[in-house]
C-alpha cells in the first residue's frame, strides 16, 4: 500500500494527472481533424487513411496490459517518466521534420506506445492514494481530463495548422513539446510510494476468474462501444435517418459532451456517498434506453430528448463511478497489481471503441447509400 500523502500533496498530484490527460489525449486526438491533410500529402485513399488510424491505435491497445505491469513492477512515476519522454520526443520529431510515410507511421506508432502507460498509471495510482469516499470524484475528474483533452486536440489542430501557413505537422510539434513538460512536472510533484510487484501474465490471467472484474470488463467494452457509435456515427444517422442538417446534427451530438461534463462530476460525488454498483447499473440501463429511443423515435423533440438522456447517463457520466468501483475492488484484492488491472479494463474499452465504427458503419451503410 501507499505511504500516505498530505491532502494538499494528493490533490496537487490529481490535478497534475488530470492536466496531463488534457495534453496526452489532446495530442492523440489531433490526428483526426488533420487526416485530410495527411491524405493529400501522402496521396492516400479513404480506406488507406482508415488503415493508418488503426495502425496508430494498435500499439496503444496492445501495450495497455504490459504498461500496467511495468508500472506495478518498477513504480508508476518512473515508468510514466520514461514513456512520456518517448512519446514527447516522437511527436516532436514528427512535427519538426518532413518525414515520408514509411518514417511517419512508425514514429507515430512509437508516440502511441509512449502514451499507452498513461491510463493504467493515472487511474491505478489515484486508486491507492485517495480514500474510498473520494474515489468516485477523483475518477470523474480524471475522466473529464480525457474529455477536455479530446475536445482541445480536435478543436485546435486545424487552427494551429493554418496559423503555421498550412503546415499540418505544426500541431504535432506543439503537442510534442507540451508532452515533454509532463515528465518534468511529475518529477516535481510528490508521489506515493508503493510496494512493487514483479507480476506475470499467468498471475494476471487469474483475474479472469474474478466475476467482478469480468463484469466491469464487459461494462467498459459495452459503454465504449455505445459511446463511439453515438459520437462517430451519430451525425450521419441524424442526417440520413432524421433529416437534420450537418450543423444541427453536430450541435445535437455536441450536447452529449456539454451535458456529460457536469453530469460526470455529479455522478462521481453521488457514487462516493451512496455506492457504485447500483448507480453504475442504473446509468448503464438508462444510457441503453436513450440509445434505443434515438433509434426508435423520429420526432425532433424526442430525438433531442434521447440525446439529452444519453448526455446525462452515458459514457462521461458512468466512467467516474466505473473507475471507482474497479479501484475499490482492485485495492482490496490486487493491491500490487492495480496498474495492470486498469490496463486490462482500458484494453476492453478500446476493443469496444474499435468494434463500434466497424459494426455501426456496416449497419448504417444501406441507409447512407440510399440517402
């Protein structure tokens, strides 16, 4: 277990980790709006551009469990520092030099490899250093860091590109340099000291016999599947099936994030006071009903109501209680493997996110073709 920090030291570190999420997730999200520029420079087809984004995602997914095990073995701060240096230098290199496609792809994959350690270490570390009654709020604050980071990365990437005279690599340089600040920040902040664990894949495999962990894996996969279906394909669905203009569809989907931010913090506080399990199950059920209503109703007021419902009960609202539920269980049963357990659950989340656009796109393809 951790040697306790003072409350001030604890929340300084939580604030630093949440700020780090803004930078890390902002950098990872910046590639999405820049894809048209990347396609144009490297003369890629749409399918080739899709393959490119999958290649960038693959090392992040595959490294979740090993990254968590490394953090459990050598300490979260040490592993986080090394991996963020790798990520920062890789992204900075991709922004500084006009790399050809054969160099650009492995450099960006190396960047994602460096970023892979951030989820298991931030959530695993926070799980052990805050009291049970505060884990829901802390999980929600870290989740909001990811949400804000995604919005920042998507929102500033193209303006930064135009600011640099159309140089689409410039946003990578900016986020790469910001990423290099994080290892310095984490050396300044005081961290708890944990008992390290050599860990093994065979030991981790035993976790799959734990019904609570398996349940949380399934919930994480399903919630991320639903979230990606709404956020990625929602605008196309609302345009082709509900007759909304692209601007209206974009505003409707943006409401999910706008409502989800405060709802997520509130759900974290509620879970700290009244418990995680039943709240999480309720949110999971209510989010499912909201998505079903979005598919069933066609009247604009009901569509808007379904979107608001998903904002209130969906991914951003559920992530805080989910993380706190997992933290309570991991600290109680796997105190020297918390980073690896969080890496495992994030791998499940990412699998749900990867499956969602493929399956949802296939389901919507006839409607899009007809529309």
